[in-house]
C-alpha cells in the first residue's frame, strides 16, 4: 500500500478544474435536460426499464453529454469505454469492440461504448460500428455537436435513439454554482467566500447555457478574492468572465439556424428581431458579405414588387459591404435590414418564376408565336417571322391587344399590398379590356 496515496490523490484533485471536480456522481445531481430525463420521458423510461440501446447525444458543449453517458453506465452497471473520434483510429475501435464481445461472452457483462465527437469519424469508420450495434454486443452512446442527420450515416441513425441536448437554463446554472459553493470536499466551501446573488445571475447569463463555463468563471471569481475581500460581487464576476465568444462554424447548425432566424424575422416584419439576429451573425464572425447576399435575395423573395425599392437598397448595402468592410458596414447592413423588415411583403414574383419553371419542365413546350419571332434579318418575312407584330409604344396607352404566349397561362398573382396592389389593379383592368375586345 502506498502510504502517500491519499496525499497524492488530494494533490491531483486540487489541480482539477472545478467543473471536473463537481461532475455529478449520481443521476439526481445531473442538471438540465428534463425534456428527455423527466418522469415519463423516453430516456427516463429506458433507464427505468434497463433497456439501454444505442443513442446519439446531440447538442452544444457544456450541456452534460459526457457526464450523462457515464451516469447511465454507472446506474445500469455496465462496463464503460470512452473513445474520442479525433484521436481514435480504426484499430483502437476494433480492439474495444472485440473486448466488449469477449466480456459479454465470458460473464454477460454489457458494455457502453461512448464516442465523443462522433461526427469526426469518417463514413467507413462509422460503418465499423454497425454490426455490433445491431447485434446488441455494445450500447453505443455517441456525442456530437453537429446535426447527426447531416453528419452521421443513415444506418447508424436508424439503429439509435437521437436525443437533443439543450443549453442549460439560467436556474440550472445557478443551482450548479450554489452546489459548488456549498460543497466542502469537491467544491469551494472551504474558501469561506461570500458570493452575491447578482454575481451568480451575471455568470449564469453570460455562460450561454454552458455549465462548464459557468463553473470555471465561478472558480476564478472565488479564488481571486479568497485572500483579499472574500466577496464576489457583480464587478468581480464580470472581470472573471471571458468576453462572450459565440459559437461559429460556417458549416454547422448555428450558422444556418441564426441565418434562418434573421431572414424569417425580416419576412415577418419584425425589425428588432432581425437586428438581434444580425448582431448575432456579426458577433459570431460571420462573413458580412454572406449577410449582404442574403439581404439581396430576401429583397426579391420576400418584398418583391410590394416595394420595388427593396432590391436597390439591398444591392447598395451589398456594394457598401464589399467596399467598406467591417466594422462600418454593419451600419449599411442594419439600414437594409430595417428597411426590408418594415417594407410591405410579397413573394408573388418568387412564386411566379417557380410556377413558370415547373411548367417548362413538366409540360410540352409552347412554340414561340410567329408574330413574336425575330424579324430583323433578311428573309424573315418570307418565313412569317415577326409578321403582324404590333409595337406597344405606338399606341397612345402603351398597350395593344396582342397574344404573347399562344396559350392561356397565369403565373404572376400580385398581392394587394404596397406598390404591387397597383400592379394588381392594372393587370385586372387589362384583362377586362382584353375580354371586351375579344367579344
């Protein structure tokens, strides 16, 4: 027996971050994710029935994916093997799978194989897991911050329950921090430091649902005053937090989700929401040119002819963004964003071109009427091309009763909003006039 073992273990524990020391040891200490763990929810039912199949834990960092996997193994008395997809190769995976099969055959011990960052495995590496997952040799728990329906192979998804982890609520984060402050063995109670409620509230707010980040900030706050004032107030807490760093992955969910919220807020005529999502995009490091392009698209897709000025304003913001760059172009983007959000909305042009394209793709092509064909070359008149065409500008009204398609089609249906209401009325009058002249 090592006489110094206890001292060595205490020294190792003291070097561990607070978030690691406070990791729950029983399921009742686990914070958050009640949408999957509350009584009656699917994961809770699986635990109560001791029917742990393969699962995918999907969600942002610091929400407890690894911790919950360890707690499940502990509660169900299964052997726990942990791998990381960024450092584990095929050989290591095969060794773990073989050991799990041998363990099951020898004494019936079941194995949970936890693979962190599962989306980092290639498709062929993911395929290696399939036979043992399907046979029940292992219960796979894969953790990923990437949407599994995009990043994992379909056979693995179909054999697994997918559980989405959400950012921890502010109340969950405050509970975590209070537990750390009251724990004398693993936590911070031994430092005898008073922490003001508003300091906890600030840390919880700025941690963005990340329990690890909240505990790290609390640890810094307490240790920084433990030999001086022994008081953690709001100012101390703020100084102990890093500047908020928003998650950003140009191919990840946050990129597309925030961009989607931005455009949908413009479409929904909510300039304040649109500005918030614009700020989120800019602060996360999004390329402002991507935002400008989205505004140009929205100007035609969502505003259209209800306010024809939307497109030149969005285009001008795009040009300004290309010319000026950040941080000044944020003002140009904000101007275009608020204009488009406040403008009347119509997707009639968008719907019209899609309807016309569908007609071209799916139906017999309509021949160009003879009088509309090009008549600007020698011999065209002998072919009948352009013969009978009436030049609309020669009419006092700038309109003549002439067929331009040869068949009855209507793709464009202007809405009764903004400038497009004038178009709607104009087209209605022309159709009525055409019908009268055709009688």
